[in-house]
């Protein structure tokens, strides 16, 4: 029955998309501050540089693991209000009170904690709220704003460094931009509904009906409500899909998420502060700009196979890192070649990144989607922290070899999903994707 029902795009869907997109933008804007903030403290030894770089993923995963279960318990929208309040406090603290290394770490921790919870909750809510026929497209295009967040921060850092060498001016510019985006985000969030699927799974049908009528109207509201209630009815169609084991789901999501976090992080956030300190902001800017431009393939995400996109992204990235490793002697001396290789690498990295970020939020049942998604991200990003310290005293060549190994792990997960996994793209419902 539900497979024949089509949702109609509404004003609430537009607000939801922009709320998700701006939330993703802020997450990476804040996460990318670490390599930029490395220049906000003079004469920083490498041990403190490593701490600052590890600080970002550390507090990100703490926020992830808190927000995952919280969003399953109190709801997606209430969790968003909590993270936005923390954003406001952290942003003001960054501008007015982060004068020392210690206070800088404190306010960055607050911002990163909020952004970890924000991103995890968006990954969960977007699958449950967006219309089926637009689900893949809207999620991938919203995820692409992660890249835009890095582009904006990198551009601000480069511009403020060019026009004004003052650290205080750069921090103020970065902080004010954060607060401006936060105000727009708050307005968008007020106009978005709670997840109807989550409300129904929690047994609160009365509130789900009220939310459906308030945000979608008297005609579209009952349609959304019926679809949100219909997981068990639509399971008949899902019964024709191979029952993918939890072991396959965990292995795939953990390996691809780890590679996406650590592989991208080493090249984008660690490489500059460790080996090319003067180019740290430029590396973040170019890597995320390439990602943002290439990310518009998401317009066709509802037509394409998620399994195939995942394989293309990880195979292409692995092969790119092989080339980078074997040519390290050349591009270390000729940065023009380095920028070319960085562009090629990030074209494939972004295909894999947007696909894996979509996949790891859609394969879990609704009642546990927040917690399971958070656990995958906690483990994978936690392992990225380990790689920061492992490579701290590596030579540039050994770091590139290590990065190649990381992407080989991610490729193994993409191969397992291609062979053993089920199709979650091509316009299938979230009930089908999660096998509910």
C-alpha cells in the first residue's frame, strides 16, 4: 500500500533541507578550525600541535556519543535546540575570551561537542523526514555543505591573514561568521517538524498527528503520518530484499567511516600543520572547495546505485593514494604537482565521503538509529585520533604509506557491501534501506 503513496514537496521540506545543510556547514566550519587555530598561538611545539589536532575529533566524538542516545530518547528536534545553545555559548567565548591556549581549547571543545551532536542528529533525522523520492538527493546535497563549511573557513583565514595579520582580528572574523550562520539556522529549525517516525516508534501518535498537521497541512499531513506508520506494512516489499546481517552492516559502516575520517583528515587537517605549516589554510580551502564543487553529483543520487557509488569512491581514492605515495619525492619538491594530486584525490574522496555518510545513517532501525550511527562515528573518528599520534613522528613518505593503508581498509568495506549488502539508493524508502 505505502509503495504507491507519493509525498508532495512542501514548505516544511524546504526548511528541513536548509536546516540540515546549514547544520552540516557549521559542523565542518568548526572542525576545520583546529589547523587554522594552530597559528593563533605563537611558538607552539609539535606536541601541542598534535593535541590541538586531536582536540577536534576528540570532542566531536564525545558530542556524538552523548547526542546519539539523547536523540533516541528525547527526540531529534530537542537535541538540535541543545546543540544550538552550545554553539552560541562557544561562539561568544571564542570571540571574547579565548586569549590563551587553555581558553582556546575550552571554547573549541564546547563548539566541537555541539557540532558532533549536531551532525549525528542530522544524519538520523534527514533519513526520517525527507520525502522518499528525494531522500538520497537532499541528504547528499545537504552533506555537501560540509565541504562549503571548510571552504568558508579556509577563505576567511586566508583573507584575514592577507589584510590583517592580527590573530584577534582573525578569531573575531571567524567567530562572528559562526554566529551569523547560527541565527539563520535557528530560524530554519523553528520551521521544521519533529521526526514523525521517531514519535510513532516511541508510541506518541497523538503528537505525531499534531506535528504532521502543523507542518505539512491538512492534505499532506495525513499522507506523511500514514507513511511514517507504515514500516511494518511496507516490510512485505522489503522481504524480497536479501536480509543483510548485522555483522556485514557493522563491518562496512565501520571500515568506510574510519577511512573517510582518518584518510581525509590526514591529508586535509594533519598534513599542513605537520609538514607544510604555511599552507595549512590553503590545503583546507582547496580540499573542501574541490569537494563542494564535485558534490553536486548528489542531484542524481536518487537514480544511482549507492553500492556502485561507494565502490567507485573508495577504489578511486585508494588508487590516488598509491600514486601519491610513489611520487612523494617529486611533489614534496614541486608543490604545483601536489595541488594537482590533491584535487584528483578529493574528487574521489568526496564521492566516497558523501555516499558513506548517507549509508551509515540509513541501514539501522528507527528506534536505535541515533545510537548506532553515533557508535559507528565514535569508533571511526576515535581511531582517527590514534592516527594523528601514530604519524606525529613519521616522515612524509611513511605518512603517505600509512594513508594508503587506511584507504585500503575503506576499500575492503566498500567491496564487502557491493557483494553482500543491499541497495539503499535508487529511490528506495527508508524502511527498505533499514530492513524494518
